[in-house]
C-alpha cells in the first residue's frame, strides 16, 4: 500500500489511488510542517512556532490533539513522540499546480510558499527541458519573461525544429529586454546556446530508456513490491538464489515507478557499473574518477537505475545520487552497502505458485489435478524459473497430465535422458550457481543430495562430508549466503527440495562414465 502527499496546492494525501481526508486547516498545517521537514525531528515548540504566529497556552493541547488524529488517519506514518518531538518520513509528489500550501497562514508557511514556488518553477522547467515543446515553452516564457533558462530552452527547441532564424532572433529580443530592465548582458546559458546555434553543433540531450520488457506472466511478490514502492527513490536491493526471479521482480518494480523518473531508465548488468551508467548518458571512454563523473552528470536529474547481478559492493557503493533511484539484484546480500533496503526472495507463496502454473498450463488442467499440482510445485520449491519451464513443457503437450511429469521426475537416474533440453533449461540457474562454488561447498551440496537429507546440522554435515568440524560451519554459512541452503537455527540448515533434486541428478550423472554433467554456462533465460 503506497502513501503519498502533495504540498503544491492544498495539503493532500493519497493511499494508493484513494484521497484521504486530512481534517481541519490547523491539523493540515501540523502535517505540512512535518512534511516540509521530512525526516527531521521537530520539538513541540518548533511545531507550534511554525503553525501559529501568536500561539496561546492552549496551542500545546491543540498540537497533541492534531497529532493524535493524524496518527489515526495515517497509521503508516508511524508518527510517534521521540524526545519531546515528532518526525515523519514520507513520499512527497509535486503533481498539483495550485498555490503551494494553499490556505495555510503563518510567517513560516509564507516563507516556505516562496521556496516551494521556486522549486515548482524549476521542476516545471525541468519538464520543459525534457519535452522541448515550442508552444509550452512560449507560454512559460510569456508568464516569466525575465527567467533566462526557459529562454535558452525555447531557443534550443526552435533550432531543433529547423527554425534557426527564429532562435537567433529570440536571443536578440531577450538580450534587449535584459539590457533595458537590468543593464545586463545575457548570462552564460543563453550565450552558450547562441554560440552552439551559430556553430551548428546543438543536439538533443540523450534520454536513456533501457529498462528491459516486463514479463506478461509475472505473478505474486505483492509484499516485496509494496516495500520497494515505499522505499524508492531510495536504494532497493533484491537478493535470492539463482532462478528465484530477482531480475523479473526488479523489472516489474521498474515499470511500476518509471514515470516518477522522467530523465530516463538505465539498465546495467554487473561488471563496470559506473562506465555503463556514463555510456547511457552519452559519455564514451570516460577518464578519471568515473563514479564522481556519474554523480556530476546525474546531479539534479531523476534517473531510475537497475543494476542486475551485482557481485561486488565496490561497483555500486558511490553511485547513488539524490532524486534518482537504484534497484540492485545480487545473489549475495551485500551487507557492507549502507542505506539499502533489502528484499529477500525465494519460492512463491503456495497461492502464487499455483496461479503461476495455472497461467502457464491453463486453469482447467491444473484444477483437474490439484493434489498432483501441489506435489509438483513443492518439488520445484515453488521457484518461478522451473515452474515456467515445466509449465511450458506441459503446455506444449496437451495430452500429458501433471501425474506423468511427476513420474518422470521420480526416475532420478534417467531424468537427464528423458527430457534433456527441458531438464537442462530447468537446471541452468543452479548449474551457473555451482560454477561459483568452492570445491568444499560443491562437495557439501552433493553430500546433502546423496543422503537425500532435507534438514541437517553442522555435526552431521561434518560426518557426511569428512570435513573438519571447525571448518564445516564456514562452508555451510557460505552456502546459506547464496541461498542454496536455508539457515533455520544456529547450526541447522534446510536444503530446498528443488536444489536437492538438481544436485541429485548432477551427482548421479557425474557417477556414470558415459554421461557428462550438463553444462549450461550460457543459457537463454535472463529472468533469473
């Protein structure tokens, strides 16, 4: 559930798409004062001084009453008293064109009205810069004839429409106006655009739109999406085993919020992230501190940045910028990164997994075998990737039943021979994960699979693998950090059913001299 506020016009609030009644004027004034100081604790005296120019002794009681009612109306704000004061953290949107803080009267609000008016003008001109619509720019220039930035934008827009003469004529008009009003020559921005037009090297700024397409069959993750929407434009991290749907979730979130970030969306797959961001905004072969150069390019902009498969915290540590948002995906949770809200994902819920299978196969076939469908989903640990593969297989075999697939999966020693392409596709994420493991980690997982053990403690793991008891905890924790086993309590771990199935097949295949272990280092599935 998303809560957002507007201060440009009357103070307003929405829960998702439904507007919330905020009560009388002074109650809205208390809320406005808190929102104007988003994240900063305000004492009772400070709040009273902001809301009332000449407070009476009853102002303290009135403030407490208004705060109490706001708590009831907006419980998501978590408006609690702290050290004799209050603070809120909230999303504020600038989607109203009325007078800022309309109806609120005090010296504090009058000053804030001027500040917000200036901010709104800048926001409007940011929008005009992105659109470069000649008619809208002419209207804005007529309303604010002495502002040089929109004049420069109008010159740029006229030139890009092929109206070079009009653009140059506009420069001379504004120059004459500035000299007449202030006795000043045009500023550097106007002079720069004038020179670029004369030199013929004025080009459109690059607006990246690199977000990968959303999945039509995306299902579930409602709680994770809601938390991400509350967090952005902060940094959101998504962690989970390969095949759990991290990239798909990041992409879905990106498409839900991309309209909030009008300067563009950038998608980078791990590696040299700073270089990828700079190339997205038109900087080729950057030299020097690339993170600093990116922060300079992103200053004052609102980008949505998705960095997929981050393996090293250093690659993204210094790249967050005010106003822009980052969504990271990583198998390992990068604890050393500050200020990241992490979402850990694994299998879908039972309801979501069943709905996903119904989407892939068809509701009638799944509903005809409800018990078999539940068994199948449990064996796949309700992970989106293998559900999609098995669902596609069933969809292409209209006369097959879910029971037939289960019988094939039970023939563990022959699974790779029965449906090689589909088995390889289903196992591909875990094959890729295995390649990143150390020899002791790989040996431990195969011991798990060979024993067909679901839950094991560190003592049994040491006996099973022959490893030193003092070292086995490090191996188990390392496997847990990439989500191939799940920590339960200290020293006890669970092996997900699908991981156990896949490693059992690979262990069986590697034990047969005539059967190579399937190698899927490169595979077509990108939504891991």
